[in-house]
């Protein structure tokens, strides 16, 4: 049974308080076509392109480390943490990929009814949250940072949702325990988007960083509060973690050296934007 708790810096070492996860799952499972699902779809409709043809095409999977798998395709990836007491999914993937994602999870878990205990989102974009509604329908609790949740569903619509318990929100950080597996979720501030989080698998020395790293040209989501300067600060936060591999949504896992070089690039882009003759254009983080 998973235990979940939002925590502050002061109680970081105190562990997690058990939650009645089975009751939670039973309540969430009863909600099918909720207003929230419609809100999620409406909120993302302007930004999400229609699913590509062949969306049910099987996804690929690779083992990052024993007990941690990466599942995905060209449009991004999902991480699957496998423990003796259940599974945790990090990011749900782009809309239209739920069935092939679950098929791959079933294959890895070697069961037609994989015990998914939680879905953790690193952000609220199309690649992270495209299949949230399907996970909620399956009775899976969704762990998401407060501002990302507001972005996902819209403040008023989220407040009016008939199944608020389907989402577990946090402010700065969150500790999730599934049996003997501990998973730490940390909000790194307004980085590429207005609310980015990382997921730390401390026992494996791996951190999931979502869209905080790209091998291409960095492009902050200015409409949600992202910026080059905020993004650089978020990478600096990541670098303080103890890890060997950082796994982004796209591209190969990277180490601290690659992240340090990427931060240098972001710092340069932020400085260039701040000194532009046409005026600052860094999409400065909202306050």
C-alpha cells in the first residue's frame, strides 16, 4: 500500500504518513466522464496537435536501471518504477498513447492487471499530462504540483471538479512510498514552464527531469511563466541532487557534465535576452 505525504524542509527526514489508498482508489474509480476530464481536454486543446496517425503503434521500452524502465517514442517518454508492492508512472505521455503505454506496462509487469499505485507529473504540458483522464478513470491517484494542477485544469474548473481526491497536490516537495520504494518529488520553481518538478529515485541515483533538458534549442514556455533565467535556476537545483543519470522526456539520459554545459547555455541566453537593444525578452518569471 503506498503512503504519500507532502512535506516541508523541516520534516524532510521524518518519512511519510500512510494514506488509505484503497479507499481513495475506489472513490476515484467511480468517476468516469467528470467535468475535470472535459476541463483538461479544453485547457490543452489549443496547444495539443491531434494525435498522429497510428497512435496505437507499440511503444518501445528500455531499462534505465534495474527496476526503472523508460517507455516511449518520438513524442516523448514515460518512466515506470517497478517495486515489490506496485508500480509508479512518471508522466502519462501524449494524448492517444494510453493503450500502447498500458500494453507495455503489462508486458514489463508480466500481468494483465498491473498494480499502478500513482501517476506523478513533472509538468502539465501535452507530453506529460495527455493521458491523465484515462489514469484517473482507472482509479490511479495523480500527484502534481499546485501551480501545474491549476494550469492543467483551470483554477475555477479544478475547484468545481466532482472528484478532487483524484489529484494529490503539493507545494514544494512530496514523498511517496510504495512498499520499500521511496520516491521524492521536488518542485524546482518556474523553469522551462511556470511549474516544473523533478522525480528523484535516490536508491538508484536517477532523477527524472521531464522537459528541463533538451539537446536542441531551448525554448521556454513563456505563456505559463517559463524563462531562460528561471530554467537555469531550475537546472542549478537539479545539480545539487545526488545522481548519476538524469532522464529527460526526450533524448538519451545525461549526467551532471551535460547538465552543467546546458546551464551555461541557458545563462548565456538569459544574459543575451536581458541586454537586447529591443528590451528584455526573457519572459521573466511571474511573481
